[in-house]
C-alpha cells in the first residue's frame, strides 16, 4: 500500500484509484462543472505527471501540544498523526522529516498548544528541489531566544540541509509561516530549474509544488500565449515570476503583479538571475491600476478561491487581445467563464495533472477576444 494511514490522513484521497482512471475522472469532473454552468466547453486532453509518487517539493508538518510531528488527521485539525509523512513528498523530504521529528522530541523546546496559545514549536516546513537543495523552516511562537538559537543550530548540523530558517509567528493565527524570518544556516533560499529557467525560492514564497510536471505547465502556457513578438505580456498573480521570467525574452515588455512582498523580491531576483527584462509590482490584482499598461496578452493564475469580482470586471473592461487562464480550481473557472464567454472565445484548453492521487488538477485555457 502506498500510504500506511489512508483513512486517517486523507492527503492522498485518490490513491486507491488506478492512475489512468484518476486522469479520466479529472477530465469528467471538469466537464461536469462546465455542464452545470451550461458552458459549451469540453476538455479532452490531460497531461499526466511524469512522477506519481514522491513528486511534492514542499510539505508542511504540524507539531502539536503533545510533541506529535506529522500530518493532520482528516477532518480533525487538532489531531496530528505522529511520525506520518506522505508518499507524495520528495524522498529527501522524507529523510529530513525523520531527523526533524527526532530533533523536535529531543531539543527540550515547548510545543505550541493551539487552544491555550502557549508553547513554541508550531510547524516544520520542508522543501526540496530537483537540483538537490533542501530547506527546513521551523515555525515558532515569539521565542526564548538563546534556547531556540542554539537548538536550531543543532538542527542545521544534524540535517545538513542546504538552508535552515527560523520563522517567528507573533500572532495566534495557525499558519505555517512567520512574520519574522531569521536565517540559521545557508543563504535562506533554495534554487530550482525548470526548462532551463532558474528560480530562487524563499521560505514564504509560493512555487509550483510538482517540479516534475511544472515543465508541462510552463510549456502549455507558452503555447497558449502565442507569438509574443512586439507584444506586452502581463502576468497577474505572478508569484515568484514562474511564467513571466520564462516568457519575458519573447515579449516586448513583461509586467508581473503579486500581493506577496517576498514573492516579488524573488521574482525580481529571478529576472536578474536569468538576465531578462521584466518589471514586478507588489500589489493586489484588484487594487493595482494595470489597465494603463495596455497588455496584449494576460496570464491569470489566481489562488484556489479564484478572482474577486472586481478583478474579473477589470479584466473584462481592459479587453486584452488574449488571456491565458491557469486555474487550480476548475469550478471557480467555470463560474467566471459564464461572464468571460460573452467577450472571449476559447481557442484551446488542456488539463495538466500537477497533483496525482488527489482530486486537484490545473486547467489551462486560451481565450481570444471576440470582434465587436
């Protein structure tokens, strides 16, 4: 069996289904969402992930008030399955998890109680790249400085991770990142390469979680964007510049917009690393006046919740020549397509399976503006 606790954990909810059946079901579910919204759209192509296990490059492990370290139990946010990693995670992450768990139990640091808001250790976020680099981010409450600094240096020595970062969360919000970051060892960042494009990844920045299927996603967006010669490319929700940096050499001008400041710093550095010209703005899509840019091609890659109403209205009002919509939630895409269909024609659509053994999938759609 791929997972020792499939009924308890739920992270790989589809692992009991043969992979070819998973792909068929994902296309069926997408088309079912289109039918519900009475859209005359059909997706009949899905690109499988080159790896269906050990493909995730990031895992967020919970540390509970009893010192259990692992994944949350399905439907029970307060309960952690101790010593439970995930067969979806990179093998390097599994290796580091064992060392981090042993460290957490032996370090003599208090564990965070999410009900009482007491204690220190909250999360261990572990990332790994195809280049062999690794990052451990330990998330704690506001600290006893000397004790934690010494313990985290021990963790860096034990694991030999490329970099170890201490993230301090000064709030009671139960999230796996901090508002204050301190580098314990290494540079505080790791690096990845996709289709020859180099990327810098910092602790709080999002990066595509499946590095093996990411080339398929990038190639699809490139293809659907069409010829960018003498055109302005706008990448909304650009993150660390995954699409913008890769496609900038083909465009006359490239602009990215992202609300996460750390991601914008990474995007700017990624442009420099790859020696490309691209400008990035730290702002919410719906709050930034990007319409004056006069973009010919707009990439939309919103979070799972989709675009807010104003952002969608702005896109429709701006009337770019072409939109490439990258959606990790096809139900929200179908909802937004109800409005977009009055102004745009779908000329290409393809699913990319970035998340084997789960119901999630990326859907990429190329839309061309209708002539008045």
